[in-house]
């Protein structure tokens, strides 16, 4: 049996290692041969925004930015007053993987421990109860991601419950959509962009992790949050002079549903990974129906597997096991998944022989 070598490891580390889908590169080539207005006012950005509004079924301001951390930073800087704070899951991207960008901007992130990366009204309420005076920061915005950093997703009922709490307590609901495409295309999902726009005050549609060379589309639903937002984009250094670079890609992603096709493929490849792991008797840390898979493996197996497969180490445990993250992307070939089957069987057999 042939096993992948160190020089040709199977890539399951993330969903942004590949450049861009060929149709997006073609769209960029076409736009690059034109004379376009700058700063997101080009015809491609305008049309991309219109295509997204069609999916929402409502009016909204849409701004195209380069990356997820930048989008979160600009949005929260614009939405919050200096004394206001963000409520987020302890595993949330703004709390763990953005080098304290939100807090460096002057807004405290109040974290809440969760089992699966998801917030609920019951989890949020104690945090609200504990911040009731002018001697403390004032919780003002609830941050969630869909999918979460654990690959889980919110149902329509869960989003509606969060939306109701936020409206009742005068809070903003903001959704990090770096992997929103994956959430919207998982089997059994009952959320679409239209429903999301009825519950969230703002959210972004991630392109970087779903086939784009770069770019996110920030959707601002609440009229109160739209005023002077372009001023904040510019002040924060996030306004691209060549805005068509992102606009043309989102135009290609949304003109005929390619955005959802690419995510469906990623989810299907991840579903196959879960099936392979479960057939091999490998437990999973969380039930994640998206393109992220979190197997629990003995440390020795993790070390050996790393010789053949690229992955992220997610959580080291005290019992001699480690949770790793396997990630399928819009470009993951079926051949890589089948190769992983052989590698896993080989590594597990070696472990049993020791």
C-alpha cells in the first residue's frame, strides 16, 4: 500500500490555502482590463451588492472589505461607543485569533464558556446581570459566528431566540460569517440570508474561505448603524482603492449561486471524512455538520498522522489525547479524501502494533 510522503502531504489544514476558483480569476481578468471607479464604487461592486440584496429580500448597506479580522474590527469600531463592550463565546474568533484587535480598539470582549461554540439567551443573561453600573463596561453587542470555531451551526430557532433577546435588551446582534457559506449549505440547515437579515443587525458574508482570492461582504441591516460607515472604513485603512478586486469576485460568486455550490462541495468532502473516522472507531469532539471535523486521537497517532496529513492541532488534553481539526475546502479533491482513508488505516494499525 502506498502512503503519501512528507513531500506530498494531504492538505486538510484550512479552507483558504488554495488561491481562487477559476471563474473568479476570470472575472478579475475581465475587470482588470476595464477602467473602473475606485473605492468600491465600480460597476462590479455595485452589481454584487444588488445580487446580495436580492438574496436578502430587503434593503441593506453592503461594503466589501479585504479580510475577516479587518471586517470585525471596522464594524465594531463603528457600532460601539467607547464604554460599550462585546459579548462573545470564549472560542470566538475575536477572542482567540485576532491578536486582541477589538480590545486594542478600546472595546472589552466579555467571553462566555460554551460547550459547542454557540451562545444562547440563557448563557448571555448572567453576563448582562453582572454589568449593571457605570463602574463597568456596558454590554452592547452580541458576537456570534456561523459556523462557529467548532464547526457547529445555528438553527433558525436559535438565531430567532438570540434576536429576540437582543431586541428586548437593546443589544446589537452581529454575525461573523467567515464560513457562513458552509453553515447555509449543511444538510438540514433551515437558515438563509433572508432569515439572517431579519435577526442580525449586521453580518458578513465570507469570501476568503469559500473560493475567493480575498474579500468579505459586510451587510449592515440596521439603518442606525449605516451613517458615515464609509468614513470609518477609510479611517481604519480598510478602503481599497481598487475595490473592484473584491466586487468582481462577489459578483461572480452570486450571479448564479456559485457561492453555495462551492460550500456544498466542501461540506460533502467533510461528511466523507466524518464517515471514514467513525468507521475507524475514532470519536469526534463535537457534532459539527460543516466543513470542519474534530477527531480525538492518541498523541502518538497525531504525531504519526502529521507525517502524511496537514491539519491544525486544536486542543491538547491531559489524558494523552489531542483534538485535531481536519478542514475540507471548496477545492478539496475526492482523491485526497480517499488517500486519507488509507493513511488513517495505516497509522491506526501501527499504533495497535506498538
